[in-house]
C-alpha cells in the first residue's frame, strides 16, 4: 500500500481544528507552538496521521513546528 501524499491544506485544516481557529489564520511558516498548539494536541495530530499511514513521530514535528516543515516530513 502506497502512503498517502499529504497536502499543505490537509495539514493546515487539521492544525486549525486542534487550535479551534480558521485554517486561513495559519501561515505556512508560523511557529505552531506560538499559535497555541500544545503537546496534547500535537500527540492527537501524530496519532491521526499515523492512523492514516504517515511514518511520523512526535519528535519529528516538535523540532520544526511549521506547516511547511510538517508537509515535508509527512511526505518523506
């Protein structure tokens, strides 16, 4: 089974749902932790993305918490 190819919009929407904001409020290079994403929300996202086939760990995302970096890591 080939892994899903992730889009910036999918990641942006998932993060926006966790932050309870509109997805257009998040820019590609915003630090998501400074926008209010906490470790529990991040673990939720990691779990959702792993369930969907992503080979991702919490540590992969916490290091560079931007949509642009996450898109690259999810599609590696």
